[in-house]
């Protein structure tokens, strides 16, 4: 029991222990450092796998899914980083602890601590190992995030004192998120705190007009840095909205819907249009991130179960597809040391395997059915459509534009003749590189064909949020999808039972045909 | 025995007596030792500081007034005395190598450091305007001399003259304000004064007195617009003295500020709080913005230290027991990170290199990883990034502001701390990102290593486990005044 109750700590500090271990290795011994770092990161992944099965409906952790794209990124940099290898891996592992800590914290202050701790290693990753403009991009990333997060800290403090000053709470001082989520803060306070949180999270997502740090940071970061940024760090912002803004400040969240939706729609269209015009491969992917994350935000602020579920799924998808796209750019960059799209062309003839992987990830990013992107975008569009048809029209235009810039990129780089002689002898993916992509490919297809295990695990989390922020769904939930009873909880500790129990309702709370026949 | 002074009074000022004797012993030993062995004076000084720290132990929970209200021996004073003594000890350790390189004679130097410390201790304990002023003068005069201690250096001389002239001027203003306070209340004892002013109509003359005292104290804590001296003096003074000045003198001045305003003028709380609020805002903002463009690290840290006075003022403005606790905690934490940062600069000082310019930090991480890591930690701590102590200190300050409904003050504070990271990170960039080793090999001396080790440990431990410090500071803040801060103020 002691082991179980500290299990999260074990996960949390595995990377940190690895970082300390690295400190002891001689810095000349680079291959040992690489092996240790990769093994530690992999162990960190392995120890978190059981959570997937232990997940109980009250359990608030959906961090484990977010982590999946992270693992390959360490391997991806096997050869790219040749200088100061030791520090590089130490920073990566410290960053990993920070990320895990932030997603695991149920204490607001602790969350903030980990959130800030992540800044420093990320700053170094961009600043030391990045490309040409790295110092500028690193400090821009650092200061942008910092300004948002310190304002967020004040919001946290405001909640803390408001909670303390309510006589009903008997003067308790608490940063406990679970308590906040059950407490109704005054509407006026909610309004201000929402704005404070908005600054912190929107800069991180990033939402238009706070997105300007992202293309710079992404472009100049080393590949692993870009992947971590895209796959995990950006999700901190959306996670913040889901975990804190919506359930703790439900009234203000409803009030701010018009603003959030407007900014999201601008972000979708603007991000896509700018991506269409990019000449730099990595920058194009970075702007596609802006567009995709705006889509995630739009789905979330539809404030209905489908929209929020779609928004979470789309975050995972974005982690997989954009993470993979950054890895792919990284691979050609490693070989050619340029990211200029016009330098490439006809790569499908020289690097067929690479082109195939790139194609799958492009399709995943566009949202082709049978791949993961489709599930997310479909759910988001469905949720947004329920909320407003006009919004849905704009969101759909984002999907079209997304197909435009990704296919245009694919056409320019992969098809046609090999015109640049430098591209004639490019090596295709090595086994190690392919092994990096394999889990991402598997996940993309799995989530595209059989997303039920993922959706199922999100159900109760989404339900908790919805009951706070959109109480009108409570009646529907009570009808056909009651909150889990202790028996259900007990049953769900058996992993097999969870897979077998079917959803009696669809995500909008309408009974499924199959549910009618159930006792 | 003079009237009004009893034998128990002498017992209660035992730590001050020990320190005074220690200072005198340093002077005597200086004469007795042959010239080439005077480096050993550092150990005599440390012994004196250690003995004083030990003599504080019996006064852990004492709460008495000495000599009919000239000095208070309470936990508030005790807290500050520990800060001063620790800062003095670290300064002495830092100075050993510095004095060797500069070729300055250590005898008077250590004596003056002890004198300055004695002045600070009296300032923290003083609950009478006269005592406070005597303490202030003792400290200030010692620092005037110390700032100009490197006689062949023009910058050092310039610093001393500037500091002396402006310091004397500001003391005059402070004294004028104090005389008005005395004239209006008929007493110099702060606690009697508080009772005399309680419930009175606000008097225009009293407002004038408050403004003058704020200006005088503002000079001492280097608050904008009374900060002009700080960058020049900090840059010119010997580096260990700069460190001691920015930590000890600042902390002592804050102790004096709290005594005068919270103990003596609680009835004028509305007025001086408004003044300090304005001061805090411009001090933080001007300090940070001016620091952005500095290329001399000592000068940059001078502006940063100005900005930090602004942060600390937030706690005073809040004025609740949480606010005062935050002030004490912050000054304690600040001592370690600031002294540590200056210790790194001292380490870079070579016979031929000043070691103060940003470029001297170039590639430090390759030349001396530990010094670079220590500096990284101090910079992050000064900027308020967890898990360092600086974050905890700022966190408590801003939480005090929010608690007391000074929301905008907190917003300006956090924005400022974000701005400040730009220049703190600049040093980090030079140390870690610039590859070329521009500066020379930093000399490692055992005493400096001890200083860095202590400062790093304190910065990390207080950042991860600050609870004990918070409790001590809280207990100290509660001993202020007869009725306690919370009841007498908000």
C-alpha cells in the first residue's frame, strides 16, 4: 500500500534520479550518457504505463496519455547533439520531471512550482543547442511564459485568500484543487481570476494574439525541444483551462465564451493562412500548431461534452502528429542543414520510407478518417456545431486550410523531380529512426480506428468538468449515465471490467440504442 | 551607575558588548601581529562574530526594554541581529582573498566591519529615536570609510565621497523629521510617541515629519528617487563591502523603518503607507529598467538591489503580520543570494582582471562549473524562479499584498520580477551559452568555496523547505510593539 500511495512520486522522480545519475558520469563518455538518459526516460515511461490500467473514475490523472509522444524524442537526438551531451540530457530529464509534476499536481502551488521549474531547462535547450537565432527565441519564450505565469500566480493567490476568508471554510488555508472545484467563488472574483489564468494559459497554448513566441521558439529549438514543446508544453495551457479555469471558475468561463471563441477562430484561420505562406519547413509546422491548438480551444469552449472530449483527444493527436512532423523535419535538417522548403523536392524517390511516414503523419494532421486526427476534429466540429453553426463553419474552414498547407508542403518536398543535386544521395530512415516513429504510427492508427479506450478514460473527467461548467447537462447525465457509484469504482479496479463496460449514452447524453436493452 | 540604568540592562545588551570587545580585540591584535601575518585577523573577526552569535542564545525568547525604553530586546531585533551577523561573517570570509589582491591592510577593515555590524544591531533594537540615530551613525560612518578603503583606486575614493556627502545630507533630513516628531509628541521613545499620537487629529506638521523621515529612510534603503548614490557607490566600493552594504545596511534600514513607522507612527498609517506604496512602485520599476542596460555586473546588481528594496516595501505597505513576516523572510533570503552573487564576482577578481564586467563571465561554466552553477542559482533566486529561496520570499510578499487587497501593487510587483529576469538571465547566457572563455581562470580559495557552499545550500534549502524560517519570522513579527502589529494596524 505504501508502494501504491507513493507511486506517483516514483514516476515523478525517476527522471530526476536519472539526471543525478548522469552528473556522476564522466562527460567524455558520451555514449554511456546517451544510453543512461534513454534508458531512464524509457523506464519513466514504463513505470507510468500501469496508470493506464489502474485509472479509476475519480482519478484525475490523464497525464499518462500526454506523455506517450515524449519517449521517442530522446532517441531522435542520438546523433544531432554532439556538444555538451551530458548537460543536454540532464536538462531533458529535469524537464521531464517538471512536466510530470505539473500534470500530476493537485495542489495549486505545487502545480505552479513545476510549471515554472520547466522554464529553465527549456530555456537552456533552446538557448544552447538551438539554431541561428536561438538566444532571441529562448529569452522570448522565457519572458512570455513568465509574464503569463506570474499573473496566473496572483490569480491563484486571490482564490487562496477568498477561500480562506469565507467563514464556511473555517479559515482553512488551502491550495487544494479538489476543494476549489467544489467551491463556488464570487462571480466578480471569478471574472478577474479568469483573466489572470487566461493570460497564463493562453500564452502557453498559445492563443492568438499571444502566439508570437511560438514560431521563433519552435524554429530555433533543437528537434527534441520542438517535439517537447509541441507535444507536451503547449498542452500545459489547454490542461490549465480544462483543469482550473473551467471547473473552478464556471461562471466566468461561460461569460468569456464569446472572447475565447473569437480568439480561437482568428487563431484557426490566421494560423493556417500564415502556415500556407511559409518558406521554412519548421516554421510551417509551427504555425500549423497555432491553428490546431486554436481548434482545441474552440472545441473546449463549446462547453459541451462532445466538444471537450474532442478537444482532449485532439490534444493527444496534435502531440502525435505535430511531434512526428517536427521529428521528420529534424531528420532532413540533420542531413542537409537547411529547413528551406525550396531546397527540397522529389524526396519520395530518394527516401521512400521517410516519404511514407511523412505521408501518414500529414494525413493524421489533416484529419483523414481511419487516422487519429479525424476522431478529434470530428468530435470538436460536432460539439461546436451543437453550440453554434456559425462557429462550426469557421472551424470547418480551418480543416480545409489545414489540408491545403499540409498537402502543398508535401507536394513541394516529396513529389516532382529531384532537382537539387544535394538531395540525390540522402539516406532513408535508419532502423533507429524508424523505431522512433513506430510507436507514433501505431498510436495514430489505433486512435483512428479504435478510439474507444481513450474516450472511455476521458468520460468521467469530462463529466466532472461539464457538471461544473454546463449544469444543464446534469439532468441528461443523471438519466442515462449516472456518476460512478462505489460499486462501479470497485469493479473498475479490475482492468478487464473497464474495457467491457459500454457507454450507455453517447457523448451528448443521448441514450444509445444498445443501452435500451440493458437492465 | 547612572540613574535609570540597572545591572540587568548590561546583561541584556550582552551581545552588543561582546561585539564591541571583539572589535577592540581586532584592533589590538592588529598592532601586535607582524605585518605579513595580519591575514589571521580574519579568524579573530570571525571568532568575535561567532561569540556574539552565541551570546544571542540566552535571549531567544526575551521581550524586555533596556534602560527605560532606549533599546528593545525582542525576537524582532534578534531576527535581524542574526541576519547582520551572518552577513558580516560571510563578508569577512569573502574579504580574505580580496584584501590580499588589493594589498589593503586588514586591521581597520575588519574593525570597521564589526563597528558597522554593531550599529546595525543597535538600529534593529532601538525603540528610541536617539538610539536609532546613534546606531545609524555608527553604521554609516563605518561604511563611509569602508567604501573608500582601496586608497589607490579612484573609483573607490569617488564612491566614498559621494556616499559621505549624500549620506550626510540625508541624515540631516532624517534628523529634521525626527526633531519634528519629538517636538509634536514631547518624547523620543517610539512606543510613548505612538500613545501620544493615538486618536489625534492629523496634524500638517506631523505629515511633514512623516515625509522627511520617509525621505531619510528612503535614502538608506536606496528607494527611488533617493537612490542616486547606490550605483556609483556599489560599483566603486570594494566588492565585499558592496555586498555587505547591499545586504546588511539595507536590512538594518528596513528594521529601523519598521520600528519608526509601525511602532512609532501607527496612527499615521494611512499617510505613510500611501507614500511607501508610491515609493515601492517607482523603486521596483526604475530599478529594474535601469538594470536592463548595465554591462558592469556590480552596477547591475546595484540596480537590482534597488528593485529589491521596492519588493520588500510591498510587505511594509501591506502592514499585516503576514506582510511583516514576508519582509523579514525576504531580507533573510536576500542576504544569502546577494552575498553569494557578490562572492562569485570576488572569485573572478584577479590581479589583472576586475572581474566585474559581463564579459568576464563568458564561458564560466567551462572554467569553473561550480561557480557558474552557484551564480545560476543566485540569479534565478533573485529573479524569483522556483525551487529557489527567492521564489518563496517573493511568493510571501505578493501573497501579503493580495491578502491586504493591494492587488495592483502585486501585479506591478510580479511584472517587475518578470522584467528583472531578462538581465539576470543575461549573466546566465554569458556563463553557459557563450563558448569562448573570455575571462581568466577564477581563483578558488577555500574561504570563497565555503561562502558559495553556504549560500547555495541556503538558497536551495530555503526554497524547498522554508517553513522553519517562516515560523521564526512570524514569531518575530508578532513581538513588534506592545499590542502586536495586526491589532495596532489593520
